[in-house]
C-alpha cells in the first residue's frame, strides 16, 4: 500500500503544525457557507492541539463536534476524552452544547451507547484528528481486535489493552470515509509503528488509507524534516 510521505517537524513545532492543518481543513470545509463536522481523538497531544485551535478565528458557530473514541468513564473523569476537549477547546470558545455530540462512555449498556452514537453521526465526517499508539492502534481499534473487521456498524464498544479498557470507537468504514483526516504522532516510542505503517504493514492505523501524517522528528526515524 503506498501513501504520501509524512510531514516531519521539530517536536516543539508539532502542536502548532497540527492546529494549522486543522484550521485550514475546517476553513476548506466551511467555505461553501454550510456547517462542518470535526471529530477528535484523545491522547497526549490532543489537549495542546485543541488549546491552540481555540485561538483561531473561525466561524465556530458552524462547526459541530464529534469524538473518534471515548473511554468508558463519566464525562468529568480525568481519563475522559470529552473532558480533554471540553477544557481545551469547547469551554474556551463557549461552544453551546447543541453543537457537541459526545460518546456516552459512562452508560451501563455500552452497546446501546454505541448504537445511539451511530444515529447522531453525519453521513461523512469532514475533518478528523487521529493518534496512533505504539502498537499501531488508532481510535480504539487495537491490533487483533475483531472490531477492525467491522463493515456495517459505525460505532462499537470494545475492550482494548490500553487503560481504561472499555472504549467506544468509530470503526474503519467511518474513518476511511472522512473528507480529511490527520494522524499526529510524537515521540521515539512510536518510531517503529511509523516505520511499519509506511512499510505497508496492515496495522490498524495503516488501514485509514485516506489520512495524512504529521510526525515529530523523534517518531519519524528515517523520514526527513521539510
Ligand atoms: C485514546 C485515543 C487513542 C490515541 C492513541 C495515541 O483515547 O486513547 O483516541 O487512539 O489517539 O492511543 O495516544 P497518545 O498520543 O497518548 O500516545
């Protein structure tokens, strides 16, 4: 599988480059004057990216917010992806709750929470921010998990090796249909997974074939900085 080479930046430039990419992708999606959808992942870089994104002058009243995955914890829990995005992006921008569709990870019936989330997703997501774990997982689609083979359902409840174990996640058909998607990957611990993705191994992240890649130098290995 061939994909365009990643963009590589210095570690200190990564979050700004990611926020800039998202800003441009959102501008492009909003250019026709309509609404657009933005889906966000959790993970270590998302908070800083959202913090910078919140400083951008965009018609935010026309952006609807979604989640790529969610840990099965209450929304005020420290591990909640919603909390991360709320603190760094939604609250600073005073986004009304009507523009935010969060995954209800706290519900006892996780399968029902997944089905209900599928019912509120737009037909196609405009802009998606993704991360990749050291094992090559993305969203909460972990290597070897049967969720990777899902073709019908758009959202699933899954158990993964990364704590907290229970997660709600978008599936590959939703991620691969997105108009624009960006992986942001940082740190030497990810270097081997990056190498494997670009060598054509079918890691979960590699299966989001439509995505662009932004790496910091440590994650990039032999790829050179631009
Ligand atoms: C999550 C994620 C997950 C994340 C990757 C990378 O909620 O855990 O959405 O897919 O993006 O695990 O996370 P790090 O950047 O923290 O390594």
